[in-house]
C-alpha cells in the first residue's frame, strides 16, 4: 500500500511484461506508479500538469519516439523532472546531464537504490 505522500513515478515501457514487473517492484517499494506503453501515452500524462510526477523511468528503445526524444519533450513540459533511462545496451549510451541510467537486466535492489538516490 502506498502512502499519501509517496513519490510518483511514470514508467514508460512498451513491453507489457517488463512494464508490469517494474510497476510491481516500485509499488512494493511504496512508490505510486503511473504507466505508459509508449511515448504518446507518456506525453499525455506529462501534459496534465495537475498530476504531480517526481520521476520518469523510460526504456530507451521505444517505437515512434525513443526514450531520449521523450526525455527532451518531458523536460520541455517539466524542466526539473528527473529522468531514469533503462536500457539493455547501457554501455553504448551517453546520458545527458541531469539524467540517469540503469542497465537491464537490473535487480530489485539496484532499482530501489537508483530510484532512491535520484529522489533523495
């Protein structure tokens, strides 16, 4: 059960099984989670400025608009939004300043530690 003041994380992942696993883990860690199956759905949620979002976790390899492009759009809408990229190709990715990266596959502990370090 999430507490009322739990941090809110937007998880953007086009693979439904991977998204479900990430959401389940984050909810177990007492975060409130919003889900998007791709960049279009994520942008809809990001444009609703009445909905607080404390962190966006996005797959890098999304169809239509990749995770980096989505992060740029997200930052245009919400300039201080922290972004955590998840990628199976972490060694080949340059992460823009102020953004973060976690390599897939990651453990529950790695995800918890990374998210907590970003959110403070």
